């Protein structure tokens, strides 16, 4: 899951350890390898596009992220990818990409209706003819936030072996489809715990389809997990593949 607290260099260095490569990364990597040109929105430390380049992807790979500290990690990892600082409101492309991705639940950081509409219109403009937009959101029916409690601690370490611990905790009641929570980090590098506050939006399939349609995008496929199972009430994810409406 993308967390904008990683704008801090020390936290950005921990991101991959706290969020290790998994089935979702494999899913996206397969899509990237089959697309000639790719824009990864909210690319973070750049591991997806870096893996694609190392696997022999010969085309244009562009990563976009608003956190400069994350892009420091990305540029160190793979200088052969274009890393761009900004977001879909500050940067624009027109018909240049066959695939646009938003991995790591980055889509859920688009909180307001207008913010979401602007981002989706930008994605639509960015896509080449026949291009696809692929992203995932946590299924609201599962109410995963009920498991974000201080007793569930994750451990990570940076490249120098400095260890840190992280846990999540929901702040206040859930308001509509928005959940606000804190992430607390402790480790020897800090004199006191580092705390960030994040809000994510949990849209269901109908809500996603509505916003996509407004932007001129149509849902082509939706999966409930990384094995491409159908979406059900118990599915952990809503993985959406959309194309430009004809």
C-alpha cells in the first residue's frame, strides 16, 4: 500500500522491506512486459519498472510519483527508466502510453470526487488507442481496516541493516467510504516514533465503474485476487482493467 509518509528519505529506504515483492507485483510485471510503452502512476521506489527493464523490456518506461524521496530510491535502482516528480494534475501526456498502472493501492489515495475525476480524465488522455488502465483497490466488503491494530507489527530494514517496526491504527469512525488511519514507525534511527496519518477511499465495483465511465473509460475485466478469480463479497481486492470507451 502506498503511504505518502515515505516522502521522508529514511522512511523511503524502508519501503520495499516493509512491503516485499508479492503476487501483485508479478501480476503487474506480466502486464508491463507485454506493453510497448508504460506509465506507472505512484511508482514509489520504482521496483516494478526496474524489474521490467532488468527483464529486457525495450520500450518506454516512465514512473511518476509526488514524493522526491521515493524517486531517489528509484533512480538509484534503475537509471534506465524515466522517473518523473509530480502527479496526474501537474504532469500531462497525450496518447503516449499503451499501459497506465496504479499499483500498491495508490488509486485509493484519490479521496475527493473532483480529485478522482481529474486524475481519471488525465489517464484517459494519456492512453494510446487501445491502451489499458490497470489498478487495484481493497474490497470494502471485507473491511480490512478492522485488522489495522497496534498488535499487528511489521518489521523492515534498510540497505544498511537498520531495523524499524511499523503498525497501523484506525483514527475515529469510518466516514462513508473513507478510512483514516495512522502508521507509526519506531527504530534506532529515530529519537521518538514517527507517525503519519493517511486517508484511503474504498469504492465498490459500481462506484468504480461510475467514475471510470464519466472519464470515458470502460471496465474490461475485474478480478478479486491476483490469480484472476471473479470478484465476490469475500474477495480481498478489486483489480480493474479498463480501456478507453469507443
